[in-house]
C-alpha cells in the first residue's frame, strides 16, 4: 500500500528555464532618447491643437456649457490643458452629436428670437 501511495507523491525534478533567444537581426531597434523626446513633443503639440479645435468648436456652436457638463459628469480635470488625447477625442465626438445631418448646429435651446432668457 505504501508503494501505491508513494507513486502519487513523487517529486518532479525542477524544470530548466529556456535560455533567451538572441535578438534577431530584423527586430525593432531601441529608440534613442532624442527621437523619443521629439515624438512625445509632436504628440503633445497634436493634442494641444486638437484641444484648441474642440474648445473653439464648442464656442462656435454655442455648446460650451454642454461640454463643461459632459466633462464634469465624467470627473475629468477641470482644466482642459490636463485632458488626455483620448478625452479630447471623446469631447470632439460629443460636440459633433450636436450637428444636424446638413452640418449646421442644432438650435441653442436657451436662445429665443435672438435674446437670452433670464
């Protein structure tokens, strides 16, 4: 009975780890710090340009308060300069929902006959 019991509890020899394969010749190269910095700078410039567009577009179609509400309910930073590129894109998509199929903005629900409601 002990032979049967010992057969189930045999200790396996430790497994050997495979040695790392050498890096193939056509593998991606390590990016120098100068190139990484230039790429990051370009991405930041693009994010800021998109952010400026989103804010100007919200002002043009008179939906700044809707944009503020959208960002506030999602608990984004209250300073647009700190929004990520993904957040800027979400804000752009949100504002484009206020365009009619012909490309004109929806009427502002607060304005009537050119006067602000008080």
